[in-house]
């Protein structure tokens, strides 16, 4: 798959530092990053950020997103409320690969408090470069949205 030329990112305070690091990592690979916030490490509520990303990805404004909170759960639950969003919590390279191949996941959600930065970089690299297999999986993902 052709790596997307731009990726939107968001996080709460727990994911702030990882977002900053991953942003640099992606930009060093020539990917334009649209940073939706949070822009500082002060405590915020993850739905305020997850909804912004979910809306943009759901509407097709950006092809792919990365969401980060402490566990990956809250921000992923939030983005997945938006039609067209398929957010997957990725905690290994293999999970990221399958999320793209079988689920055509368009948001990679990371658990900043439980994922080492090098692993997070590895996960993101696989997520952005792996394509959807289509076929029977196309039929299945079409049944996800209500
Ligand atoms: C914030 O303390 C934490 O609850 C949040 O980052 C996330 O893990 C929620 O799912």
C-alpha cells in the first residue's frame, strides 16, 4: 500500500508526549502530520479530542489517524462513535498488520502508558504501510456501521 501523505493525530494528556515523539517520527519519513491536540501536557478529557479526530476521519477529510490516551481505550471508544471510523487498539506489530489487512482500520489507537516508544514507532510504521486485503473482508467491514 502507498503510505498516506498525511495523517491526523490526537491525544489526551496521557498520550501527549508519545504524540509529540510519533509526530517527529512520521515527519522524518516525509508524512505531513495534522496535529489536532492536545497541545500541552495538562489534564484534559479524551472525548474532546477523540471526537474531533473521529469527525475528520469519518468525513474522509484525512485518510488515516492516530489516537493516543493512557490505555488507548477511551479515545478509541470515542472515535468509533463516528460513522466510517474503524479505530483499532494496536499493541503489537501483528495486531496493527491485521487491523489494516482484515479490518481496513483507519485509526490506530495506542496505549501510551503501556506501550514503549520504540514499539509504538514499529506499530505505526506497520499501520501506515499495510494495505487492506479486501475480498471477504470488504463485505464484513460494510456491516460495521449502523
Ligand atoms: C487518563 O488518566 C486516562 O484515563 C486516559 O488517558 C485513558 O486511559 C482513558 O481511557
